[in-house]
């Protein structure tokens, strides 16, 4: 994951911990080779999350378009 994202492993580890602490993801396994999944709560509410994310992305794009004009 660190190579794919081009980030230091400590940065990735920190953000994965934040996601786990906030019950967004769950982990299977320990340490090296841990596999991460969406939590059951996140799976149940995925459509709501996606709707909010889409709205934020649309707003970001429209604000960026305004700045470029």
C-alpha cells in the first residue's frame, strides 16, 4: 500500500489506525500482511457515505472551475 500511494509506512499506518478507531475499517491478522475490510457499520451505510462524498466532490470541482475562470 505504501508503494502504491507513494507514502511512508508510518503515514499509512497512522491513517489506518484512525480509520479503525473510527470504526470505518476492521483488520484481519496482525502486523505485516494485515488485511483491511470495511466495517459492518460502514458497509450498512456505504450508500449514504457515497452520496456525501459525491456531493463534496461536485462542490470541490465547481469551486475549482470558478477559480480557473
